[in-house]
């Protein structure tokens, strides 16, 4: 494990809420004697498993979330848990913020007005670029799986609680790239406070997977955001060509 991989591994466990991490001995590349990295939680000492929980699948993740998840306060007002939809072997995954009213009613992500714009953006861009790819070929999910009341931004503890399932979804699918829609998705994946304007236009990484950040479709629905719309189309073109060329 090199330094970058180690940093990413530690971030992964930090994201999962593991706070106390000690290196038992130096990593292998130094040429010195090395034993596995140990994570020591207040109660126990455990050896880190691989980054990909062994044999994890989208079905297993859904089963673990359960039919009536009550891990955070978002359960109180939701109708349906919105896990994700699309191709479980997708080479491209879109990550939004959280379900809105339509998604909450149907149990599917991005089916309301913002979702229709996202579908148009995906299908329109691929058609224009001559790619035989449609929305059904990608996978779409959110940082939080239950609708925040009044569509408010998910709170940090809600993102943390539900984030473990997003991370498992991404690990299970292992796409070639991820497109983060809006600043909440960017924050969850990149652990940054920067906004979309600053983050878009460059490649980032979630573990070893390249990430493009672009504007959330809800933002693009506002009439005065024509420039952002053009930029989002550019971002989408970039990630689609990277994944499917
Ligand atoms: N906005 C999101 O972030 N996700 C959805 O699924 C719908 C709207």
C-alpha cells in the first residue's frame, strides 16, 4: 500500500466513523518489516478488512438498509426509502443529494422535474455525441436515501449515517467514474467545503475512482442559470467520453 492508498484507506474508515487509527508498523514500501495496519476503536482492536466488503452487492446493501430504516430522523417523514436505480454494473454512477417529493412517493431517484432534466441531459448528450448510452445504462443514487423535510439540505449526521451505504454502493459497482451532482454530493465524496463553481471542470478522486463535480439539476432549472447549464453539459460530455470512448 503506497502513501496515497493509505491516505484513502484511512479516509474511508474515517467516513465510516472510525476515529482512532494507529499504524502498527511502517508500510511495506519503506523496506522495513511490516504488519497489517490496525484500527483501534475504544472497545477493541481490529485488523482493517479490504476496502471492498467481501461479496458486497446492491441487493445485500438494500437488505442491510432494511425495509424500515430508522437510523436517523429522516425516517420520520419519509414515505419510501430511495436506494438507487439503473444498471448494477454501470460504468458511470451519478450521485445526487437526497430524494424530493416525487422520489419519496415513487421510491426511485431523480423522477421529478430535476430528474427529467437529468434524463434529458444524459440521453441528449449521448445522442448528440453518437454514443449508444441511455439513462438506464448508468446508475443513479443519492447521498441520503430518505427525503429531508421541505427538501432541506441533509445535516452532517444524516449524511454520515447514510453515507456508509452510498460508499458501499460505489464499492460494489466500482464504476469507471462518478458524477457528483451538486455540492452535497461533492462534500460527501470529496470531504470538501468548496462549492461546485470551484470544483467543476477538474477531475477529483473518490478512492481510486475519478470524480467529476457538476451543478445539481434543480439548480439548473432556475431560469437565470443558463451559463451553469452550458457548463453542466460540458461536464457531462467530459465524463461520458472518459467512460465510454
Ligand atoms: N434531487 C436529488 O438530489 N435527488 C433526487 O433523487 C431527486 C432530486
